[in-house]
């Protein structure tokens, strides 16, 4: 359930960034594709449509995504996407075959670059007043 919710939230965050974040929009320039994140056991799948510098998400699989990232199971997908170092977790998962990539690997790298725009900005600590 957590993985399904995370993928839904990822879609919402990308849709918002596509409307509000110029740097994110720049990454979407010239892209017209569909990509998919799913569990290899087939229980959870969500695909994301990139078109006109916008991202929308739909549940389920897509018949012909440009790339798809499959995680061993939902728990592993959630753990990987929420790890402190997701790039390292991805690399380890690919090496031990817990993550399977289908389609264009260059687009997977592009997707990983998109994710950095979705992290919440850290609140600045209020400065202490001089006494």
C-alpha cells in the first residue's frame, strides 16, 4: 500500500512541478513519452505521461512505455525510492537483479535527474537575535 501511495504522490508532485517550477519545466522540454514504475509481481503499476512540458499519471500499466522500472516487490520499491541515497539503492538493485529496467536506459538517467526537483526545500533556521 505504501508503494502505491508513493507512486500516486510522485505523480502529484511532478504535475505540480510541471506547472510551477521553471527548472523542472526545462527538463521536460522536447519530451513526449510515457514511462512506468511497477512491481515485478504485477500488483502495483503506475505510468506517467510527459507531454507539452507537463506530467500526468495514470494507474496501471501502459502498453508501450519509453522505459519501465520494475521493482522486485512493492516493499522493495518503496524502500528504494525513499532511501537516503536513492541513486546508490538503484545501482545496487540493478546489480542484484532486484530492479529491472526495460526500454531506453538514458531516459532512466533523465528521470533520476527529474526527481531532484521534487524534494521539499528545507526550511531556513531562524537567525538568533544578538542580545
